[in-house]
C-alpha cells in the first residue's frame, strides 16, 4: 500500500458554505454578549433612541414647574393688589368719616356751651352743615371696589343725613325763636337731631358691619394704609341723649334765658355711688373695702343731677391717695345731664397701686355754677388692695 493510498479524502466532513441567514446570525452573536448589546469593545450600551426620550421628559417636567411657579406668582400679585385696593379705599373713607365725626363733636360743644345766643348758635350750626356737605362731595368722589358698591352708597347716605339734620336744626332754631311752649319747640328740635342719630345707625349697620364681612370673605385683614382700623367708624352724636326731647327742652330754655347758669336753682349734682368692677362691689365711706388687683379692675362713679336745670361739662376726679406722694389721679367729664337723671363714668387702667397697705380713694364732682349744696359732691372711701 502506498502513501498516496493512505491519503484518505474527508471532504464530506467539511462545513457547507455559510448561507446568508447563518452569516447574519453570527454577526448578531458577535455583537451581542450574554448580557445585552455591546459596543465595539466595552460594557452593554443603552439603545440609541432612549436618550432623546429622557431629554424630552426632563424638558416637560421643567416646563410644568415653570407654569406652576408662574401661576403662584400671578395669584400672589393678584392677592396683594386686591388687598392694596381695599385698604386704600378704607383709608379714604376713614379720612372722610374722621372729619365728619369732628364736626359732630363741635356740634355737641356748641349745644352745651353756656351763654351762647340763639342767632350765634344758628349761624355756627349752618357753618357746620356747609362743612359736612364737603364731606358728602368727597365721599362721592371715592370709587369703591366692586363688592362694596352698596356699602359706599350707605356712607353717602349717612353723610347726607348729617347735612340734612344740621341744616334742619339751624332752621328749627329760627322757626322756634318766638315759641313760648318749650315742649313744642323741643319736639321740633329733637326731630332734626334724630336725623343725626340715624346717620350713626346707617354708618354702623349698613356700612361698617357689611364691609367688615366682605373684607373677611376676601381675606383682607390688618389695618388700613394709615394704620387705623381696617373698617372705620364715624360717630356723629357723641351722646345720643342729645337727640332726646328732654335734652332739647333744657337747651331751648337755656337759649330763651330761663335756665342759664345760676338761674332757676336749686341746681347741682350729687355723688350716688362708687363701685369696683368687674364684681360691682360698692365702696363704703365707713368700712374698709378689700379690692383684688387685676387688669380688669375699674371704678364706676354714678352721679345724679339733683337740681331742676340741665348741667353740662361737669368734671369728675378720682384719686387713689398713697403714701410718699404716689397718688394716682384720673379725670373724666359729664357732657350733660338732665334734671333728675343719673349717669355713670368708668375709670380704668390703674398701675403702681400699693398693695397690702390701707389707702383712701377720693371721688370729687366739681360743683356747677349756682350750686349751693356741695356736701354730696365728694366722698372718701377706705380701701386695701390685695394681690392674688
């Protein structure tokens, strides 16, 4: 056997030429490892189309954040603008109301001033009416926020009632100049004064109350631009009793000269009682009263008109007499008081009171002109203050 004979041909074991599908599979296997796609030489690689998607999601999230912040900013600006509008309006109304209230104080002083003559009083009250008309014109020039249009009309109505009342009262003074019946004249005068009292009711019930409710609903709080109350008050008649027929009877008689100071007496006042608040304990002139010190502690002094003519502008003084000259003194004034009527004054805010030491509280009502009986105008009350 020759070497050639031993050279066996094993061609039938050779691989068949690779097909197109086999070549593609091999290429995929080479490019794909056991854990996923790989780059030319390195770890697994994310699909090429995932990066733009992530960028898009990030941009969308950022845009949403910007929109949310923008909405909050707009809402904050709107709230600040609304608050400023309401407060600015209330400041303007407060200025008008304050001026009008001062005119009311002047009226009270004129009516209670002794010795004033009828023509002089009539002229002065007509002047107050002209000043009040200026307030009406100022109020009409103020533009309210939309929800407060009705309240704005109430302000104007209240001020117009004040002009009407002042003008009517001045005219009534002239109309009753020759009237002999004091009660009849007083009824005419009181009817005009009631217009002034009505103006205070309109301001409180139709403006202040509803306006406060609306501002609360709008979330507007705090003070106005001037630092005053957010919704201002305006009280024209400092003492509503001035609108009563009895008060007008006394004023009419005084104007007629029948009840001027020192005439038609006996006249004067008397100290009725002194109470310790809040319990209402009566002080005694003969027995020492134990008083508990507190922030609510106050003294209520009641005075009566013991004469037969009206008294006005009566000073009242309360003094806590303490050792070493540390007296505490409070003063107040009775605007006016008709014959037989009583009124009470309250004295508050006492500090530096000496505790555990017998002290004296002295109350004095200044005698009025023509008053001869003055032994009931003052009293001393022994007390001792204790701290709980």
